[in-house]
């Protein structure tokens, strides 16, 4: 394994960590910085065919976050494969969210990701989320 491959894997892990930090801090700047300009976000469990473009994705996320006064998201990569300026990652999430009426949700999920290196920075170009357990 080359030094560059290891550096890219570490940078992709940092991308996932920054994504979670953006969620936990409820910070659209941090969270939005993880997405490529032309990214796609798919949430099949919500019957969403795919949100397209960083602006649309961030706007939809901001709207969705209004439903949850508290959210905590943790994620861990299961597999990362790098090929030049493109990569794939499978990661697992463990979340706690509280709705406006006080209902606590604890979904466990899986993201299947495509990443791209843009100006030396890794970004998500496609994220597909699947619920593994919970709601």
C-alpha cells in the first residue's frame, strides 16, 4: 500500500468525521463542505430518488433538521477503496434523534458512498443511506 493510498484513506475518514461533526454541531457550513458541488444524496427509506447538487442537499438537510431539537450522529467506516481521485466507502451510523414531541429515535444505518478529490480535498459525490435497524 502506497503512502498516498494511506493518506487518502485517512483523508476520507476525516471527511466522514467532519460530516458527523456538522450534524452534531447543526452547522450547515461544516456539513455542506463535505459535499461535491454536483453531489447526489439518496434516501430510499424516505422514497427520495435523490437530491441533486450541494445547494439542494444542504437546503433539504436544514429543513429536515428543524424536526429534531437534538441529534447526535456517530459513524465508522467499514471499507474504503481508493482509485486515484475517486473512492468508495461503506460506513455505519449510530444516531440518536429527538423529535419536536419528545419521541426518541435510535436508527442504525449504512451509507454506501462515492467520493471524489476536488482541488486536493475529498468530498462526497454520492451518498446512499439504508436503515439497518430502528427508525
